[in-house]
C-alpha cells in the first residue's frame, strides 16, 4: 500500500516537525511505503491530499492537528482513499474518541501499520466536510480566539481554557431556530454543537455517546444560563457530566439547520467557516479510516 504522509511541521508550536523524524523512522522500519508531503500555507493540506488521490495513493495520512486533519478530509472525501491521522497539534480532539493520543506517537503509527480500517460518517456544510464536531455560537468564538490569541500565550488545551474564560467576558446567549430532521425548535442558547465524534475544544467531551458510524449527529444544545452557571459547568464537560444539567439538551439527527437574526460564528473541526444560517448534514458516502476496531464505551445519557 502506498501512503502519502501530509505533515504540518508548524503544528503543535513546532512539535509536529520534531516528531516527524520518529514517525518516518517507524514507517521505514515497518516497511511502510510512504511519501512525505509538507504543508507550506493554510489550505495546502487539501491541495496535497487531492494530488495524492490523483497520483493513485491508496491512503493519505494527516500528521498535525485537527485543522490539518480537516484539510486532508476535504481533499480525500468521496474518493475511496483510506484516511489516516497521527495527532501532533495543539488540540488533537478527534483522536481522543478512539484513545489515539498525541502523547503516544508510536501508538498512532501502530494503528496505521496494522491496516485496520473502519468506515465512518463525515459531516458536510455546503461544499465543506468535517470529521469531528461543528457548531455555532460560543464554541465558534472560543475556537477563533484559541487559534489566534490563545495559541500565542498558551500550549495545548490551556489555549482553549483561556479562550473560554476570555469569551465569557464578551459573549452573550443568542436566540436561534434549530431544525432537527424537519422538527423546528426555538431557544436562546450559548451554543449548539453538532457532534460526529465526542471531543472538542482541547479535551471537552461534549458528546460522550457519539458514534461515528450510526449515520447521525449527536446535537448538544446549551441553553441560556448565567455566566457563573456556565463556568461551573465547564469542568463537568471534560468528563461528559454536563449532559445531566437542566440547561443541556442532547438530540440526534441526520440533518441540522441553524438560523439566527444575530451574527453568530460557525466552526467545523475548530476552523471558523462563516456565520449563520448554515445547514449541517451527514455526507452521502462514508470515509474509510485507519482506526482501532473498538471505541471506548462511556455512560449513557437521555436523548430528548
């Protein structure tokens, strides 16, 4: 199998570039036929992934953060090429769902070397794909802040925690209309998260029971509460315990449309894509991915 390894050397404050030599050494010792491709600018990973598909590579592996992975997904979606990932960025939330950590680069390489492949859902917003979590409102503003101000002063998940606290000063809940597979509800919310996987924001377990092959999003709606209550909730999100809060609703849907009279930012896999209104839906075809065959089981919650 020929693998294109797309590397974002500057991811993880340059840590990805340092880890690359170890990954290359592992692949060589394992007899993996790979070609490294290095990104040079935002969006370049998508271009490289498309080139790899056209060149006939059977698999494309992303090495970087969730932003790099999102770009690679947008280059391989619908092609039939197998996707792989080696977490080496700041947040690395997608891998958390499967127990694949940036602190265990060898383990991530072993998943690829084992050639175990699962077919999973990916989401779509217009012409853009996402693999992890999209959302609108507070989370999108936090993502924008983390990717600019936060990463200048903090490392890893601390950039997201600091950005949450910063946005708490400025952000206020907004009224939205949320359409879930044709059923419309109106609410004043802090944010709405459309989850394909379980984690976002540098380790926040926003959708503890999300499964990536069930053809459904887990939709987390956090309705209006005081800022003090939201602050109290944040530590619970790291353990997925926020789902029991009275201000939180969990739904499942294949198609979600969100609109608002307010100017609310929208993010997908941590990348801000624009403002509402937007429609999120499960992509027509599933994506083949190198993954562990089992996903960790976590406590159940009530879907409303």
